[in-house]
C-alpha cells in the first residue's frame, strides 16, 4: 500500500513518478529552465486518490529540486497548494512566482 510507494525522477520523461508494486500510479511533470524546475502538471490515477500519494510525490520532487540546487516554479496548482501547506519549501520558489504560493490574508 502507501508504505511500498517509491518515487523516482524519470529525467528522460521530465517527470517524477510514484510507483506501487512497480506500476506508475502518478507523476509530477516538470521542465528545467534557467536553474529552475518548472512544475506544469501533477496527476494521480483516480483509483489511487485519497491515499496521500500526491503529497508524497510532490515532497520527493521538491526535495530533489533542493538537492540539485534548483529554484521551483509551481505552475501546477497542486504543487502551489503543497508549498502553501508546507512553508519549509517556500524558499525554493522563484521570487517572480511567490504569489502562486501566497495564502489569502
């Protein structure tokens, strides 16, 4: 189940993938641009939603960006939401895109 989930960076496909029993059940698509990892779309297959897999996936992707010394651009609404809920990742957000992770007053 959730404990067997594995997240890997599939650099050839420009996405982080989360797998259960060797099957890809979700991904976080990105593009590398000028020292930043631009997140464009995150998806978890319908039958696997509600298990926290999307959060686990995005956390691993953000940790990967940090380890690589990259800023992030959270164009994907799920990634932006995750950073809102986990401010320890806010320092990764490119200054020009901070408004995407700001919480309403």
